């Protein structure tokens, strides 16, 4: 049995990292997938990978901080595949670790614009289509930084904390209309984003070691470990779960 047979899914930030792994797993589990990303090369190659494995997928160039581009991405799900059952609001950008007083208005607005406003636009425009389908599941990508101070990235941590609030508000608002809204809260995951974070570190080996030391399981998580958790929250496996932020952090917040 496939968990997303005959379902239509959207994944944002699907060209790389966790989004890409999730789009591939959703397709493997039977979903027709709309992949949204600003990265056309990454997004298109993920679609090619899905189609060559016998799945159904389409790429839409979409900057989630633009409401009109989000509307177009969501309309694509209806136009290409007839509706929508689940959306993984995953697209996000990092903030370089710098003192909070050095964060410019422009940098703060950019991170909040993609991470928080982007998640809002995607929820706002997905909900009417989910209601048309009789309900569905939203999964937002928050972060361990919504629960623990990971230090030095005030716009990023603030955006991820606010995504948790947004998740709870929408979960309660739509709980009687069969829409479940949950978030995942990853710890340190081995993706291009963290490679960029490492590239900025003065001592990469020491930074990587610090990440391991802060993670009781002693390693970085993988995009596939995230994708499996998203599949759980996006499918009927989690039919009695709404309004949560599920930590996938190798024990980080338990310390
Ligand atoms: N990597 C981690 O350790 C970690 C931990 C916790 C949370 N997260 C969150 O997980 C999500 C995915 O992160 P990742 O590590 O896979 O990152 P990544 O950089 O590897 O992939 C992110 C994808 O989002 C796309 N993207 C960026 N801005 C966009 C925009 N405005 N509109 C549409 N797409 C856009 C990128 O092109 C890229 O394909 C992010 O929201 C991130 O904040 C990451």
C-alpha cells in the first residue's frame, strides 16, 4: 500500500535538500507532485528524476515570498492534477551567524519574507483547495531553533518560532474542516544550506564537530530522515495529529 496513492502534493524548495528528498518520497508513495523553487535547475532535475522512475511531477518556478507566484504554483496543482491534498511548506533561507545588532533591516526582511511570509502565503492559498478536496494536511518546516537557542541568527530563529505559532493557529482554525496543520522542527541536517553555513565558518572542522557534540545521537540527520517524517505528517498515518511541532533533532532539545 502506498500512503499517498491518488493524492496531489505541493513541495516548496523542492530543488535541493529536504524538499527534494520529500518530493521524491511523495512521488514514490503515489502522489502527483508540484515542485516549487527559485532554483530552476534543481527543481527541473528533481522532476526528471521522478518521471524517469515512473512518477508524476511538474516544476513551477516560484519565489514563495511573492504572493502572485505562490497563487500560480497552487493553481498549477489544480490545473495539472485536479486538486490538492497536501503541501510541504519547506522553502527557507538561512541568516549568517552575526551579532543581532549587526542584522540590517534588509537582511531581516529578506529572511522573514521567505521563511515566514512565504509559509503564510502558501497556507493561505492552499487552504481553499484543500477544502475543495474535503480536507488535507499542511506540513510547515520550522526548526529546532523555534525551541532552543542555536545562537547568532535572530531573523532565522524568529521566523521559525513564528511558523510554530502560525501552525497552531491554523490547526485550531481548520480542525473541524478536516485540515491538519503540523510542523517539523529539524536539528542539524546534511543539506546544501548547512554546507553554506559551514563554508562561512572560520574553522569548518571545529564547527562540524560542535554540531555533532550538540547532537546526542552524534551525527547530522539526513534529508531522507526528514522526508519520512514529513510523509508521516502529510498522510493518514498521522490522522489524529494536528498543531504539533515534531522535533527531528537527534536529541538536541532534550539536552
Ligand atoms: N539544514 C538544516 O539543518 C535545517 C534545520 C532546520 C530547519 N531547516 C529548514 O528546512 C528547510 C529546507 O532547508 P534545507 O536545509 O533543505 O535547505 P537548502 O538550501 O538545501 O534547500 C532549500 C531550497 O529552498 C529553495 N528556496 C530558497 N529560497 C526560496 C524562495 N524564496 N522560494 C522558493 N524556494 C526557495 C532553494 O533554492 C533550495 O532549493 C528550510 O526552511 C530550512 O530553514 C533546515
